[in-house]
C-alpha cells in the first residue's frame, strides 16, 4: 500500500515539475529522459535542456529510492 502511495505521489510530482518547466521555458525548448529498464534515452532541443533533464531524473530517482527503502 505504501509503495502505491509513493508511486502516485512521484507521478504527481513529475507532472507538476513538467508543468513548471514548460511554463518557464516559453521558447519551445524541451528535454527529457525515457528509462527503459537500466538504459536511459536522453533527448532535448539543445544540450542545456538535455543536461537539465538528466539532473532532474537523477534527483527524482534518488528521492524515489529513499522513499522505497525508508519503510
């Protein structure tokens, strides 16, 4: 049950962060990471957004691991 709650909150956090990033970007720039198992696929309209997406992914993954293993 706790894992389900963590998953829902993580997804909601990702959605909110994406909305904030899209509002601040304004110029049509984007970046993202798709995780397929242990293999990340990084994409972005330029280098800056791709790096930002990777950093954000690492932060969110770290938070998820802390939540999963703290219970």
